[in-house]
């Protein structure tokens, strides 16, 4: 019987060594901290209000609201990017499911697509965009 040279200090260390021996790629233990813009984008994607985001990030609400409503500010851009990313991921998943033959997903995807096309037409008529 072979003696182990080093006894693991913890169960976590034991599993780390077992994964290393098995050739499992190492995972980062701690994910990189998010930038403030990334946090704002993620909160916006989840539907948080400006007031909730300001509170979570430690901003004075009025200051945050002004930045959130100032077109092309870092906060405004992060909020818009978060909302678009969330909408894109949901719509793209519906598209993928539709292409795989899911009838309900196909109907949902077509409704989403049609609603976006109608909104684009309205925006061109009302705002010339």
C-alpha cells in the first residue's frame, strides 16, 4: 500500500487535485468582478428600475436618473445595451427552437418579429428614424 505524501487540507483541495489528475481544465474560482457598466447592463436586462439600480450601486437617485436619461452617457448606454442583449437572447432562443421544429416557438418568434417590424414602421412615420 502506497502512502500519500500530502493529505489534502480540505475536501475542496481533494476535488481540485482529482480534477487536475483527470485532466479537467481548471476553473476560475472567483469570476472577474463586473465593471459598473456591466452591472448596470445586467440589472437593466432583468428589468430593474432606475431607482433600484441607483440604490444597489449607491448613487443618489436624482443623479443616476439624470445620467440614465442623458443620451449617450455611460449609464444610458449600459441600460440600453442590457435591455437589447436580454431581448436578443430571448428572441434568438425562440428562433433556434422554431428552427428545430417547435411550433409554439415558431409562432412566438413570428409574433416577436412582427411586433418589432411594426414598431420600426411607427418610428419611421412618427420620428423619421
